[in-house]
C-alpha cells in the first residue's frame, strides 16, 4: 500500500458479473470481471476474468496485471511519477 501512496496512484477495485453464458468444460457459467481503476488518471490499470465468484485469487490477479505491465512510458503504473 505504501508504494501506491508514494506514487500518487489512487486505485479503486470492483467486481461485476457479466450477463453472458460461456462454456467451461461442458457447463455454462457467467464469468466475473474484477478490475482496478486509477481514479487520478481515470484509467483501468488491472483486470481479471474468473469463472467463479471473485475471491482473493481474482483480486491478486487483477492487481498483478496492473502492477506488472509496463505502460507506454516504459514503467509500470505503480511507479508512474517516480524518477
């Protein structure tokens, strides 16, 4: 959490069940999307899609995609603004 505070990144997360049916190993399920939004930059920074109700695994996966993926500037979102 200190990394985000030091970098002036304000993240908000949420889950949403998507109203579509997809085939998962022979059974129809409605997927869930977990996303994190940088409210300062008004951009989605991390996302994960799971076939089950979200839990710790979905939250960590969404955070990982937001922190680990470099931006166009060559740095991850967690380090934006830190030289």
